[in-house]
C-alpha cells in the first residue's frame, strides 16, 4: 500500500450503549479512530426497486492501513456523511483493509 494513494481522510465510529442512573439505555455513535488516511477505490450510485418505490443506494470502497477489532457493526464517516460497513476484506497479513460501505439511512 503506497502512502501517496492514501489521499482521503475518514473516521471510524462504533455504536456504544450507555445506561443512566434511572436505568434507561441510550445509544450513541462515538469515534474510535479519527483522521485515518484512506484511498477511495470506487463510488457508485444505484437505483433499486423497493416495496415503497425506487431507492438510491450509494456505495463506496476504501482501502486503509490495518485497524484491529473493526466489524460490520461499525461505520465510516467520509466528508461528514455516514456510511455503514457491509464488508471488510483483509489485505495481506495485517497490512491493510478494504472497506465496502453503503450510505447510512
């Protein structure tokens, strides 16, 4: 992975549940990795037929240096827009990750 190709900046967020003193549970997205350098591989926008009509799906693929404990329950923030992780592929042996994302709804 060449450093010169990592020309984008992304943040990784994880959904954390907290319990208040009254017992109510709240869920909030918190950053666990900020300012990661990334390479944007692909960006597509597709329209698909749904039961309620047509919907647009925006997909992006990023390559980043390896980050441990990343799951598809996490999400990517790119240019202020949240993207859900739908696939994570390891590149080499802990060398990098390829993140397939769809725009969060």
